[in-house]
């Protein structure tokens, strides 16, 4: 399913599409909230690169002139990157403003009435996707990219990124643990095809996982010492 074959009314940014992919439409909830901000931030970087607004400069992201996209979310991120005193490594940019990026994507989708969010104090927010057929199309595209057998080099950066970022983020709505093990090589190739932000996201999430494991280990050790 090429992008040109998509429903003309979709026309959403890559971060918006990944947010929708993270939605469990049957249970009306958002999955992988712990990593979604990082995934959306990586998607912003992929889109900015794909549109010619960012380029890689020896492992660091550099803005290209004064280009703009016309998308408020993307242009705000671009302004922030351009305001840096010096170019930053891609992983550092993936890790920055994750919460703000998540909130901005969610607000944009709410404003466009693509989703409805019921914010709750004690439970996870209820997220209702108004057009579930759109999410199904995205799922079909991601699945075809992952399992269809088409050479990775034939996919556009954006096509590869949709599947790669969802897989690296561990979206249960897109891939299971078995899928990720079975298609590990394919996911790696798609992640690399997505540009610098894809591998940077994986490094950032691996680092986060290691930090969480260290905290759990320290707590367990402290508990054992005190008993």
C-alpha cells in the first residue's frame, strides 16, 4: 500500500499516524504511553528530514536554511532545533520534549476531531478514535511493510518509518513479541531506512530500559539488605 494509494482525506503527519497506531480502538485506550512520547518525537524528526528541513551532519541534526512545513507541530519543533547554539545528536533530540510532543499531537488530533479524549483522574484516559477504518488502513500498511516481502529499499523513508517506529516502540496494536523476534532483521533494515531518527529512537529506548532495570535491581537489593 503506497502512500499515493491512501485515502485522500487522511493526509496526516507521521507523528499523528503513529499516535493512531498506538490506539486500541476496541478498548478505547492508548497503548505504550511510557514510550509514546519518544516515538512521536522520532517521527517528528523523520518527517522534518523527509521534507528537507533537517539533514545529518556527522551524526548530528542540522536545520536546512529557513525552511518550514506549514504544519504547526513540525514547525514548532523545527524552530526549537534551529534555536540551539550548536547541532545536537539525534538521540538527544529524540529524548527532548517528549511529553510536550505527545501533548501537541494529541491536542491536534482532538482539535481536528479525529479522536475524543476523556481525561480521568484515577484511570488511564479514555481515547476514542472517530474513524476506526483509518486506523485499520494504517495497520494494514504497517503489516504489509513488515511481512509483504517487498525489498526494503523500495519503500520511502516515511513508509519504512511508520512500521519501524511502531515496532521499535513495541506497539502491541501493530506487532507482538513473536512478530518482533521473527522479523528482527526486517525491522532493523526498516529502522535504518527510516533515517537517523530511527536508530536513534532504538538507542534511546534501550537506554531507558537499562535505566529502569538498574532502578528495579537497586530497589530489590535494598530490600534484601534490609530484611
